[in-house]
C-alpha cells in the first residue's frame, strides 16, 4: 500500500519525554500509520529528514485566538511556530456564549470590539469555526467573565442568585456542545468582585463533566500563595483538573519567590490533578490598569482607544509629554493595552524548567503592537532556552509543548508521535531555528520550522500556509449523566 506521506530518517522526539531516535514515519489519511524502518515502502510524497527533528505539533495551551481562528483562519502567527492546536477562551475571556448589549467590558475587549461577539451560544461558535476551517485545531474554554457579561451590567459586586443560575445553565449548555472547560480571570476589574461562592458552583459543573478549570488567579503579586491556595481548593472540591494560567512572580517585590510558588504547586499536585502554564518572557501583556502601575516599572503602551497616536511609547514618556503623573496618564489612555516589565528572568527560567509547567503563548492577536510571544514563543523555547541555554533537554522541551498538554486537556491521540495518533507533526531544523520576533518588531516568522502537518495534511511549508485542515476538538463525553438528579 502507498502512504500519503513518508518522512524518511527523521530524528523523532515523540512528546513522551523519551529520548530522540531515528526512524521513518508514514502518514495515511489523518493518522500516523507506521514508524520504523520503512525501506521499500511507497508514498505519494517522500520527505527526507536530512538531520531534522520530527515532533508532535505543538499545543498552545494559553491563547486568545477565539475570534482570530475565524477571522484569520490561516493562523500564520501560530502555524509558523509549529503549533497545530490552540486552546482558546483563557483568563475568563471567551467569544461565546456571549450576547453583549454594548461595548465589550475589560478584558473582553482583548478579543475585539462589539462586532466580534456574535456567538450567543457555544454551538454558534462551533459552527463558525467549522465554516472557517482554520489551519490549526481549536479547543475552547468558556470564560467566567464572559458568563458574567451575559447576565450583569455592573461588575462591582457578586452575581445574584438568579444570575448565577443563568451562568451555570449557559456553562452546562456549552459543555454539552463540546467546550472543554471553564476559565477565570479573577485579577481583572470585572471579575475580582466574584467571591469563591460564585466560582464554586461553576467549577463544580466542570468537575461533574470531567472537564478542566484554568485560572488567571486573583493575585500574582504579593498574594500569589494565597491565590494559589484558593485555586487549589476550588478545583479540589469540584473534582476538576486545574491549570494555573501563566504562573509568575509579578512585581519587583515578589521576585525570587518562584521556588516557594512551585513548592505549593508540587504539594497540590500530590493530592489533585494540576499543572501550570507559562510563557518564555519576563514581560507580560494585557490591558492597561491603574492598579498595575507602580511608578517605577517600565510599561509600554501598545494601543489606546481615545489616544491611538500615543501607542508605541512608554507610559512614563506619555505622562511627561502631558505633564501629569503615570496614574493620570493611565486614566486618560484607557481603554488601552500595555506590556509590563514585571518579572525577573531567574523566576521565568525556574518556572519554565519545572516538570509541571506547560508552554502557552498568551499572545493577543487583536493587539496592533503585540508582544513578541504571539509569534515567537515556541521557537524561543526550542532555540533560546533548550538549545542555547540548555535549561532542559530537547525531549523535555517537546513534552512541555505536546504530550503533557494533550494529556491534561484530554486531547485524545494528539501530542504524540506514535502509530494510530493523529498526524499533527512539526519538522524542525534545530540548527536554524531562532526566535526572531522582538518587542520592536514582533510579527516575524521564525526560521527553522520547515514543515507542519495538521490532521495528515501538509499545512505549512516554505514559510507559507499550504492547507487548512484544522478541526474543532470537542470535550470527550463522559460515560454517564454527570450531574445529579
């Protein structure tokens, strides 16, 4: 029999954490059909390894690509990094199920303007993704702040009992339609007034469905340990798997606490299913908020609705031009986006290297001046931290980007190179790969990602998207009715 695609003498890094080995890998349809010495086997197309490494397609566990996979289905920023699956709906921010009466509240505005929110149910979103047929697979979380925005016009209070019932109903409907879990963004102004008593019933539903809870915690600064404890407790009581989003020690006064934070994560992982994700940069990127401004940290403005001409400058520079302090400048600029120099490189490396950490870009595709992590996260892990700094082995780097996230997010038959798995594959030249996206020039494709296969089809080659075979990956249903009564 002739295979569709045969990769000869590639160095396989299979996503399990096991060491690399040289083999031929054959693809037929959307699956890997054979691995080994396939001399004499025929294929419609043969690609020779020439010293290159074949890895599972990378899984970006932390994205805000909810509307981007529909509006820009080529997804060049992701597939050019070797990413074959994106997890959307993080930080409490999701495009569905949402019906907004007006301007999107912060931080939903990270996904776009009111025109972006046209998916009143998760099924509407599923249909739109499937019509768009993006180049990458998509799995979706439901955002807690999005659920709030459906039923509340003011966010400076806990949800009322009847509002919480509506939120629970919407979440359950989304899970039934294939959403993979719930996310929260409790640090944001429009979610921080939600107490545990509002979160727990929602996370309970997620746990009953055998799904996942991810959280941008209430406090990543001096209250990080208390916020971790809240997150662990909420997920544990619900029986839900947990992912701590973009784990960090934010603010100079908090630097050096990564070992304490990771010790808490390790202890919890001995009692419940939990991981964290992180991105390989010491600067964060999100909306501009006065509470984040400390007067000393460098803050780079990426966009501003009332003053778009002030973008691509620091907040300090803008304040000086206006003759005001940084907090007054912040209020003038908002709603706005910013890049914050809030982490220490030592803490970033410590968290990146930890066995429980996965890789997520947290890129913002709607930002006109995005953080370089949108285009450079996965090449940076491979080139800078693995090859150059040797922070971890290549097998461990790949596990963090493939096998581990596939297992935690329950993406069946993905994240691994093995017979029978979906043929989501990335062919990498480790001598040429480089993260070339910078803060001043962030939208740059990395060299060294030579071929990307999605569901068996060559989808990226020679620096261009060559096919769009991505799928909406739905929650795997549990065997019996997950809710009592």
